[in-house]
C-alpha cells in the first residue's frame, strides 16, 4: 500500500503525457531544469525525503521535492476562497525527471489545463471556491521538481496609479524567485479604462505579461521586445508577469498609456526649409522610450529621423492617434501617407540596442502645407538651375513649379558634394502626384503629372546628408526653352551651352549620330536611349535632344547631330600610314567629330593605330561606308577594321576632351613602311630592332612571301626586360594568325608563298625592342638529342641572352610516347627556361616551364627551348628527351623494373646527367593508393619527383587525374599516388626524375600501400631510442628501435597528451626489416626534461605504454653552449 500523499509506482501515464519533442523544446527544458535546481536550493518548504512530498500548498511559495520515484506521484491540496479564480501553476523538473500535473476541483472534476514540467507556467481557471487537489506524476525517469501556485484574486498585487502610466515615470521593478509562479500588478480604476492602449517595455521571450479584466478574462499577452495592449472588457485590470524558464528574474517593466498620454513633451509640426525649433532631439536609453505629442493636419506627413537604421542607428519611431491606435511606424526616414485625420498624435521613439543609448533628432513636416516653400518656378529648359541647402539632416524642402495635368516632367536633384537626396512631386494634398506607370511603354523617362495642381517638388536627405544641392525641373512633353539644331558638318566645333535641350530639325528619314544622348518625341516619350550612339528617324520631323545627367553641375552640354552618310567637312587621307605617318587631328571641343576620307576599296581591311593626346585620353574611331553604315568602332590603341560595305569609306574621330590626336591608318595587305624582319637561326641573335615612343605605339614588320617557313616561332625582348607590348601577325585580309599572350613568345602556322605583316603594339611606354623569328617547321635546322633512351644522357645548353634559344629535332612514329622537359636547377629564382614542342604540322602541342611535356601522335617534333627571365647571368639548361613507349608498350628500361602498389622494398639510386631517371611499370586497379617515402642528399627545397602515367592519357603537361602522384610536403621526398575510382585497371609507368634537384642526387625510396591493400601495412611500434637523450635547440640524430618502421613513419615528442615537436622527425635511413629507423629529431623550442615519443600521431593514454607510444622515451638535456 502506498504511503500517504504518494501513489504506487507504475509505468503507465494516467494523463496520457507524451515525451516532448527534443528538438523543439530542448532550450526551454534545459533552462527550466537548471532553474529547478536553483529553486530547490532556495525553496521553503523543501522535502529531501520522497515520502514527505505532497500535502497542502501555500500560494506564492516555492515547494521543492528532491526525489520522486519512476512512475510515482505526489498529491497536494490548495484552497481558493473566490469562485472563478485563475491559478498560475509553475511546475519545474530536473534533468532526470519527467513530471506532469493534474488539477481536480472540489467536485472531483478535472480542471482543463496542461501542467507540464518542461514547458512554461500553466494557467488553470478554477470553478467554485474550495479545496483543489493537484497530483504531480513522474511518468518515467527519476529526479526532483519544484512547484509554485499563485492566485489572480488572492495573491498580493502591487497597485499601479495613473502617475505610474505617464511617460518618464519610474519603471515597475521587482523580482520573481526561481521556480516562482508570477508577480501581480493591479491597475487603479482611474488610471486606465476600456479602450485605453498601454505600451509595455522591458519584457522578453522569457518574461511575459498577461492582462486580465475584472472578470478574470484574458485581455492580451505582451512578450519579447514589448508591445501595446488595448484594454477591453471592464476594469479594474490586473497584469500578471510570468517567467517561461522559471528562472530567478529581476525586472524593470515600463507601462505607459498611449491613449490620453501623460508626460509627453509637445513638438510643433515643422515647416518646409530649416526646421528651426520644431525638432525633437535626445538620447534614448537601451530599452527606453521617449514621447512627443504633435498636432498634425489631415494628409501625408514626412517623418525625418537622424539616428535611424540607414546610418546604423538604433532609434525607431511609432506615431499613434489620440485613441492610441498605430498610424505609422519606421526605423528611418519615411512618409506617413495617410493619417486618420487632423488632430493630436503621439510620437514614441524607442531604442533597439541591447546596451547602448541611441541619439536622435526628428522632425515631422505635413506635406499638405506650404509654409516655408520656395518661390514658384517654370519648367523651361533655358531657366537657370535651382539651388538649395539642407542645413539639417531632418530638413525637408519644398519647390512649387508650374505644371498641368498630363505634363511629363524631367526632374533631377543631386548633392553638390557626395551625398544622397531624394525628391518627389506632390499635389495640394501632399500625396505623390507624378506617375511613372503611364502605359506608354516600359522604362520611360520622367513622370507624368496626375491630379490637379499646384504641384511641388519635395526634397529631403538620405543617410543624414547635409549640404547644398542643385535641381532642374524641365518639361519633356512639348519642351520649352530649347534651341533649334540642324544637322552638323564634320570638322566644325559644336556650340556648347548650359541649356540641356535642343529641338532637332530632322530633314528626312535616316540614321544620325547623336552622341549617345536621349532623343524624345514631342509628347515626351523616349525615342532613342542614351546607350545608343546613333538614332534612326523614320521621317522628317522635330525631336528633342535632352541631356539628363544624374549629377548636375556647371559643365556645359555639347550636342551632336550628324548624318554618317554625308561627308561634308571631311578631308582626304592616306591609308598607308606605316609609310606616310599618322594623321594629326585637332579636336577643339569635347564630342567634336572630325572626318577622314579613305581611298580603301571594299573587301580590304584597315589597321587603326591611335596615340593618346597629351592629356592621356584615347580617341574613338568609327568607320562608315558611303551609305552611312557603320563598319567598325574602336577606342583601343590598335585594332583591325574589315570593310564590307560600299566604298568610299570615311573615318570619324571623336574624343571626350579637346586635344590633338594622331591616328595611323594602314591598308591590310600592303606592307609599305613596314621594317624588314629577316629570319634568324637558333642562338642568341635577333633579326630586327624597333623603337616605340610615347607618340608612336605601333611598329610594323614585313614577312615577305618568299622568306618565311610554314611554322615559325616569334619572340622579342626590350631594354627594360618587362612585358609591355604584344606581337600580332596578320595576313593580307587582316585576319590575325597568331598573337603573343602573357609571354613574349609564340608560334605561327604560315602558308607558303603568302606575305604577312607583324605589328608590335605597346601599352604606352617608350622602349626599344629586339625581335627574332625562327623556323620551327619540318625544315628547321636543329640538333639531334643526346639520347632518347629513358634515363639517358641529357642535352645541355647555356643561354647568354634574353632571346637565346635552341632546338632539337626528333623523328618518331605516330604511336611513340615521348617525354620532354627542361631543367635549370642552378638558375636564379626569377630566371630559367621554357620548352615548347611543335609537331609535324607546325602546331604547338605542349608548352611548359618546370614540368614535363608528354606528346604522341606525330611523326616528327621540334623541341624549342628558350631563355626565360634572363638578367645578365648565363642560364644553364638540361633537356631530357625520352621515348617512354611505342606500339609494343612501355620502354624496355621501364619494363625491366616492376613495382607493386601493395608496397615495394627499399630502392636506392643516383640521378646524374648521364643517368637521368629511374623507370618502372606497375599494375594498378581502381581506388588503389600508396605512398612513396624517401630520402635524398640534394637541395632542402627541391627533391626528386615521382610521376605515374597511363598510356591512355599520354598528352600535354597536366597531371593525369586518373593515375597521379603528388608531393605531400614541400621539401620532403614524400609522394602520395592514387588511382581514381572511375579509372580502369592498367599497367602504368612509374618515373623518378631530378626535376629541380641539382645533379648528382642520391636517393632511397620505398612504397607503402594505403588503400585497397590485399594485406594492409601494420602499425609502427617502438621499444626504445638510441641515444635516448639529446640537447635542446638542435636536430639530434637518433635510432628508433621497434617494428614495422618505414621512411614515412612520423616520430614526434609529446608531453601531457599533446605533441610538442614543431615538426616531425626527418628520416635518414631505415633497415630492410623495418626494425630500426634513423631520424633527425628536432628539439627546438623544448625545455629540458622527459618527453613521450609518439609514432604516426597514434591515439594513446598519457603515461600508459601502448603500440606506437613510449612514455618518457626521450630526454631533452640543456642546450649546448654557443661558441
């Protein structure tokens, strides 16, 4: 039989409670569990014996039960003297418990409310007065809980008087104990009545307020960030504060009456222009609120706020009407478009910052008024620009103007210095009265006046800008104040004007150059946009050309209105400028057009080489045919123009700034004036020297039809040894056949018996250039390689100039797989050599620097090696040329060595210039991988390189991602090799070569399987180190004794469970049986003392010997004294 106040344990949950969703309630549950512990510590009474839990409950007291058995329950009784009372029940549980409660009335009926220990407090509405029973049940788990109950009608309440509801009054301060049920406030009947609006502050998601009327009916709930509550029902009212997390809560809650507000400072509505005293300024404390009352007329009102979100401020505002209803709100500047009517409004300013005060200034300007407006202006374009000053960030300006319904208005306002301002057009009521949605096409310019006038332009700042601004108000429809403009002639300077509008007198259908300025019909709709330099008119008529810059200043406007089909004002020019020199064109004003008549026939091309003016501005050249059809347009220093229209052609030159511009015009296919450029043999000589000056940035060189090979290499250098030009080769039609890009060198495939022109184009610098071209075709005179045997003798050269180059000719079969690479291990960091391979067709099939070229498919190759980065010091280069395989498979030198990805034993060798590689074959399958670990006696920054390739991807210089090896740590002879999952099983070739290592270089390596291993390698272990001690601040050579050691075994020193070595020990050698490994062990930065030794960063328990871990295995002694 159960003890009094306790129910017998059982697994069934009599209330049907389900385990809460862990994801959705985790935070609340965790916080309430912590609160339960704190509540239990301070609870009175507190039962530490589970058999003592239960019994009578006292309102507003936290009861604690330290333990409730799994499936057991505790029974409590409580008494309310008032009918229809509202009970707040706060039940919390510890982490180990899962408790629920059930409340029954005096008649034994269950009260409908959910009492659960892992959610917030429960509100339970009692029926009749009398004794109620509360049963707390632990459905599963074992732990403790706390319990507190408060009564809406019986618990003590703090009175809130009318003065407490005034803005600026002290907040309601208090606290709720951990596990406590609630705190109560009774609002005096004279302080608030039905219909009043109360604004709350200082609340949170955790601390929430609920209002009840005199019948205990819930009126509203206010939570996080605060909100307003409109009182309904009958008073007096009560506010109950509850803590969702049941934690101890100290609070300061503000409660202010927004309807019939008290404590607010009066703010006058501001006029247009300087707001004067009609500005409210202050600093709102974090979580605080400031109040102003302001009398406003009917219609829109502009709220200008300094300190809002656009400038990273934290002030927000809300405007309430006399009844306390929200009329408008924002956290920055805004226009309250519709107010309920004229009257007195309440403006509340809040601070969203969690900790810092927020400064602000605010002004409210009724847009229906005209107080402070400037004088009325017209909309003719010949009127002066308008100027204004925003002396305050909360200022709003007003500019009336003459307008009629249906006018399309062109309105531009810009700050004179950097800043953002906004201007809108309103009618008499203050509502926006200029529409951009007019149904006459998308994206039209300006806006169309709606409603009835008079109209005003309203200007205000954005982002708290203050300063002067400029405005223009023009009428695009039937524009007034515009000058008349007839078609212009070339060569005459157009007249500039401060007036942005001209009426074009179009004589007939045709396309005209309008300089990219907008063209409008007489109704103000756009006919041609500013993104087009020309405008096609369908017939004779009058159109408006209007400049509409986004920024207004005193810069005059220069109109352009020229027919590209006419040549009036053009001057005759030569198209052999490489011979006769550039044309000098004087443009006296910006946007002026000048014209050159060209003798060039249709079907030809033109080289156009421009030189910037003294001001550094580039001119733009456009070529038209006799019908005005554009052939090309270029603003570059050099371009090619193909002429496909009807001759004669004329070239129009224009620039955005006045100045003298020089343009060289050369007919393609004509090399008159081009310098001779003879072909050179391989070596260090050059074939031509040219100079580029500040005023001549192009140079032409001729390649006669009888004096070039079918494939040539081009290269150039200059006196500054910098890449500041490009070389381009063209055929007679002006088609580019090759160009240098990112390098001074390139190759070209040329047609026998055809002449070409090469053009050197600078980038603005004056310099002298030496150029060379060399035969790389099948007729090239090249040496034979020293060897084609894999690992055979390298071919050596020394480069003594920047243009020095050498070549090798290799005969082959199409199935041959060849390897070519160039090495310059002794060269300085910024110098070296490049290698390119040209096949029998003259095509570059590989170009490399520092990696190998792999080629196949051709019957002959020319290998060209060029000096790179020459700076006066000779560059020694070594070229490896190996036939890696043929139609029968890999080369014999490779097939004679067989390795396995399952691992291979130690192999040692020496790479020299007569023995340049080690090659082996290996049978691999998908997803296999292995490591190659080694040592060498070469450079500390460069090691021999390991490569792996298949015969399926033998081309180029890139890594074969299906079968690849990559260095795992720069400076170490350590590589990881792998086969992708999609690669087929294959026999691959495995190559060790010197790469950047100086020769001779001795090496030792071994292979260790890492995946898809038939027999995975065993973990390394150690038993001792010899010697077992060494000085600090040194690299000490030690021998690690153990089992399964290899050259890749990582050896580290550790202390207190963490590796302390700055880097793992470097391998020196390993025994064939893997029982001893010699390493260089770093003790840099380590204080003297005993250290653990860890292999391969294996897991271990500090101080306990385990495989791969030796506690106190090495002692660091004092550092050796300095000499």
